[in-house]
């Protein structure tokens, strides 16, 4: 199967769900609403011709005006990658979880929640795994305030001037 064949099959399969389907290099990209993401994922996984049984990556992107949830699928039979992109509201980014479809999504979605604040509705264990989250910030958001560590200059208390080696002249004279 070629990328063009995978594009045609995906268009026929998702014509009622996807806002846009196109080729980006050899990758099939599918743009859709967040609510239709689980149905599109099930169709792509269960279709015998496309055979997208492997979720290789899930994450998110923060744009100044919106956010997107990203899922990369790979077919073991033909090796073509499909990318699902669901547009989200930046003020309250939420998308249905795909952890019931691919168990791999569970950790990827937790990491994305922890770093970007995208809420995966229906996730079995949506909690922070990388940051403490005490202040409620999401460090990869464009509007996040990074935690600044106040650096103290080194002080060498009790350390005298360096000693000269035997036969060494004045250090100001050497090159």
C-alpha cells in the first residue's frame, strides 16, 4: 500500500468525521473535532486495509490562540503513519481519552496533561507524573511562568591565594 492508497482509504472511512484529510510527505494527516476523535481512532484501528493497530505517540501543541491534541498511529502491515489532530479551546483544553482503544495512550496522555494541561476526559488515572504541580502551572504552555532559581555567587571563604609551584616566577609575568 502506498501513501496515496492510505489517503484514499482514510478519506472513504472518515468522510463524515474529519474536517480535513491530506498527505504531509508520506504521512496521512487527519484534522477533526475533539468529540469525533474516539470514533475516528476506532475506525482506523479496526479497518483491515489500513490496520492502524499501534499508537506510537500522543502529545499536544500549544499555539497562541488554540491547542491541539496529536496522536501518531502506525500500521505494522504497511508502515504508513497517520496523524490525528484534534483542535482544542485554549482556555479549557479537553478531549476524550483514547486509553480504552490503545493502552499506550494512558502514559502519553498523563504526560501531556502534566506538561500542557490538556484534560483527557474518561482517563482512568489522570494525574501528574513529571512535575509536582503544586502551583497549578503547566510548564510547556506558552503563558507559563518558569520557576526561577535564585543563584548565589560562589564564595571561597577561608581559601587563601594560590601557592606557587617550585621554580615558578611571578604569575603576572607568564603568558
